[in-house]
C-alpha cells in the first residue's frame, strides 16, 4: 500500500525542483532574447550556481531514500505509481553526476553559446572550436558517469529519447536514408522539384505581425504565451500558463519566419496542454523530445504545408501585406511551401530532404563521442557529407556547421528527435484521420478545436505516462515504422 505521507513529501519536493528548473530556463530564455551581451559572464555564474543548487536537491540522500522506499513497493499504473517510477529513474541517473561537474557543464554551455553566436555572425569557426572541444570532452565525461551499453552517445540520447540507443537509431536512419534516396530520384521528376521559392522580403514588424496572426489562428493562447526573437528559433515551456516562443532575429524572409512560428507554436501548445494539476511531476512533462518535435512538425509541415492550410495562410498574408504579397494565387503559395530543393539550412529544408540534415548531425556526434572525428575537422566532414547526400557544399561555415545552436547548449543526442518527430507527426495525423473522419473538412474550415481536443486526449494529457513508441502505437493502433513517413511523402510528392 502506498504511504501517502511519503508520497506527498516526494511530490512536493519534485514541484520545488521543477520550479527551480523553470527559473533556470527563464535565465536561458533571457540570455537568448534580451540580455545585454556584456552580461554573459555574470549569467554563466548565475546559471552554474542555480544548476548546482538544483542538482544538490535532486541528489539529496533523504529524497532518494524516500523514492527507494516507495519504488520497492509501488505496483500498477496509477498516477502515483507512474510518478514514482519515472522520478526514481530520473533521480537515479542524476545522482551519477557530481555537482561540480554539473556546474562546470552549465558554465561551459553559457560561454559556448556566446562564442557560437559571435562565430556564426562573423563566420569564424575558430572562435567556437575551443568551446566545442571543451564540450565534447565534457559530453564524453558525462557519458562515462551515466554509463552506457555500447556507445557513449547512448547515454546522451537517453536524456532526450528514453530507452533509445545509438544502434537502434543508426539502423533506422540507414534504412530511411536508402529509401529517401530512391524517393528523391522519383521526386526529381515532379514539378515541385527545383522550384525556386519567391522572394518574400519583409520588415521585422511585418514578420512579427504575420507570425502572431498565424499562431493565433491555430490556437496559441496569448494570455499564456508570448513571442520574441533570437538568433535561432526556440521555445521554452515554463509552465502550462507560461510558454515562450521565438523566431529569427536576422531573417528578412516572411514565409520562413511564419513557418518557424508555426513550428514553435506547436511546441508551445503542447506545453500549454500538459496537465497543470500535476505540475512538477512526470505527468506534466513531455513524453520525450521526439514527441515534442512531433507536435512542432505536425503544425509546421503536415498541417502547415497542406493544401487546406495554404488557403488560410494566403488569406492571412493577403490581409497583412495586401498588394505586396508575391504570390498571385493559393496554388503558387502551396507550391512554394512544398518545393523540393537541396537546401544548405536544416530549418529551411523540405520534408523530403530534411532527414538527411538530421542524419548528418547524428553521424558527426557519433564520431565525435567515440573519438573518430576531431572537432577541428568538423567543417571538412560536414561539407563532404553535404556534397555526398544532397550534391551541395556550403560556401561558409555559417551556412554549414555553425548554423545550429544545439552543440553550444550541450544538446548532444537531441538531433535524432527531429526525424523521429517527423515520423510520429505523420502517424498522429493518420491516427487523427481515423478518429475524425471529417479531419480534412475541419482543416478546410479552419476549425482547429476538435484537433486540439484529439491531441489533448491522445498526446498532451498523458505527460510521461507512456514511452514515445507506446504513445504513438496507442493512437495509431500499431507500431510506427519509417514506411509511414515514406508513404506519406510518396503520396504527396509522387502520387
């Protein structure tokens, strides 16, 4: 029988820890959006101190002893049982990391982010290189602390996609890459292949206005969220009542910015949809980063690039820009959204070639972590791989290996969740159609309330009750495979 007194004590401490983590996330949000550049050193000290405090609370002997006591006796799948099982796993792993290491990693990522930002702006890889070398060393050390079965990247992937392994993802990506190459050959005969998107120059105010209108249209609640700008688009969920999203600070292409806003809005609505009554426990946390990415990719590409949505987007943009809209018809806008081009930039890549960008980053991380690749050789490795995969070569490191923020944040093992998320987004959309026979009619009318309700019922409300694969399988009625994604693309682009 559950000891309610001990459980309530554990749940309260978990909420305190999560509250501190959200304060740390706010410091990061501030650093990436509005913080003065000169404050970076002080911010690194602030974050390192707070990271240490949080880690000490997670590692406290009494907290773990209480968890151990309940974990040994808990059974079934009640809310309390799920909370104890997930917390026990989290805290067991956290206790493997020494507090000084956690603080050193926090400080290193703050410094690396500032260096990456400058290096990207100035196209100077050498400014970021020593910081990345330090982070790779720390990531290897972290993997050793956490332990792994076969490859050091296993330990880091597990933080973003629990239970997934480097070998499992390598097998999936190898199969996906082979099938995508064959599909891309077929797509090259499509009129959408090689189509040059129309220039869509715009002011910052126009971008923010259009992004807000599109986010509002699909259901983002501005009483519980806000939008700002940053070097790299991102979202952060502080609480179901506090969701922050950003678009790029330096882009002048309105359509690119609107698609970024759709992507981040998908993340934000997932955070808003978590059960606030369980805040601080695993039942109010995302199932995994791949499920999080499934929500962003669902709204950005599966829905956002669909023909019904193109009608709505055309109407919104026509109202905002009037005669300045470069597209003369919905069809032109739809063709622009779905043009297939071998792009240098991951976040601007089409649905067919997008996984190649993710696979490249995953392969580089594997080689960095096991010592086959030195940090100094990343630009050459990157450029060679881009040429092999897509037939293009970056002319600068800014549009090559410096384009993503993730490594500066220590987010190794994160990239696979983008492709897994794209796959799961397709599966959720298919499952949604099975449950809502009028799904396409709802999209055509712009009635997203039933879609929100479906997502709440099948994804958002469960938190971490189920693993990623369990969550998708429950919705779809069978296990997902890469053929779900390939079939979706083939139907859309080849027919």
